[in-house]
C-alpha cells in the first residue's frame, strides 16, 4: 500500500516541477493540472503518513529512555493517540487507492423528467431541480441550463442542465434512477396523499470520444424559444435542435439568448448522449448486465422515496431512512449521498480484499 502511495507522490512531484517550468503548451498544462488534482489527496496522505510514522518512532524512543513514571504515562497516552491517528489514516488511504472511475472528475449533464403522476410528477421534478441547485450553490458548483419544458401547473415535464465544478460526477453519479414522492398535491381537494415519480439521469460530460461526430451527420434546425404555456420568449430563431442522423439522437437547447451559445450547449449534450449510447452498446456486447440508469418511471422502480407528511426520506438501495426531508429539499442531500458513497466504497474494499 505504501509502495503504491510513494510512487504516486513521486509522480505528483514530477508533475509539479513540469507545471512550474513555464515551458508547457496550454493543452499539456491543462492535462497535467487535471492529473495533479487527481493525485493531490494521495500525495498529501503519503506525506501525512510519513510524518505520523516519524512522530511515533520519536515517542517510542523517548519512552525507552524515560525513567520518570508520570512522564512515561504522558508519553504512552501520546503514543496511543498517534497510533489511532495512523490507523484512521491507513483506512482512508485504502479508499484513496481504490480503482477510480475515469469519469469521477468530470462535469455532468443531468436530466430530470416528470414521470408517473401527471402534473404532480412535473411539480416534483421542479422540486428536485431546486434541491440539486441548492446543493450546487453550497458546493460552489455552477449550473447552466440547456433545455427546459415547463409543466402546465408548475415544475417541468423535462429539464436538462450542466453542473460543473470539482469532482461533480463522483458525487452525483448515484442519483440516477426513479425518485418517488408521497404527499398531498396542491390540487387535491380531499386531502389524500398521492404517489408520483420523477426520473433523474446523470451523465458524465464527454469532450472527446472514440467516435468522429461529424457536422455533416447532424441536422441543424432553429426555432423560437418558448416559455411556460408555449408562448414565445424570443422572436429570433435562437433555439437550436440537433439531430444526429446515424444514431437518431435528438437534443435541443433554448435557454441562452444567442443561437451560437445554444448550438454549443446542444452539441455538448449530443456528444455526451452519443457516448452513453455507445457505452451501453459496448457493455451489452461484452455481456455485462448493465442496469438502466433510469427506468421507465414506474412507482415500483424507485431508488428513493420522499414522504412529506412524515418529513421522511428513504434511500432503498442502502436501507437508509432520515426524518430530515425539509433539510434535504433545501440542498442538504449530502446527508444521503455521503452514506451512499461510503457503502459503495465499502463494497469495493471487500471486493479488493477477497
């Protein structure tokens, strides 16, 4: 374990030397900056491990020389404290050295759709978008809208957006799936609790893929952007629709004022969706049992349930229930995501050790 960590630290130091040389092209500099960022935690952990190990050795030597019993007791306590810190650090190092998902450091493109439940499902999709927006704000991430179709009673029938920042995909990748809500809709006159669902899809943004996306294979259409109810928001043809003819994938963007910006956003979304389609096909060919990231939106396919009458959220994958729905809908979704990440890391560790 320490040998691997030492090699990482040496690689990190070499990268830092290259970065400070002032002789790199922009592309190479950007590439090395990303690599350095991915190695930083492991390199710092190695330095910390070396420091704690030395401190332990120093205290051990003092204990062997000390003749005063009261001072010896103090040294023994310090030794125990350092041992505990070193043990905790080594557990953290095991996690840091787990095989990394190559997409973990990427930005994401998220899509939220109202599914089963009509207008209430669309309203819930809007609530989820607000929840993720609050999370992004707290973490210093940036949200950029790509396309949104408003529901007639509020929320969204569908909304697509990009979230950019540090390690976004590593944190949000477990959010894909069917999210179920149980509450009394505002339109319900009898006070009955309804169950509705929204589907969340999280895709790592792909800048380059092993597939030549040619503009001659893309049909480019423009149209007037529209708001809630279908009314025109912009009288110019600034909204963009791209159709990739070989795969049949269609995307659109209408949230920016200029056609150029909408075209750029739509292209990013198109490349990401093409990548995901190719990845699914590749895994199927290899015989992998890849479960769909998001199902059809049926109530029985839920990964998480948000129960408003009881202020309760349950993540069904790890059996976690929290009576903190109000806080979670205000962006404190880390209360669920952190235990999720810990559980999946634990499963990876068990796989590594077996």
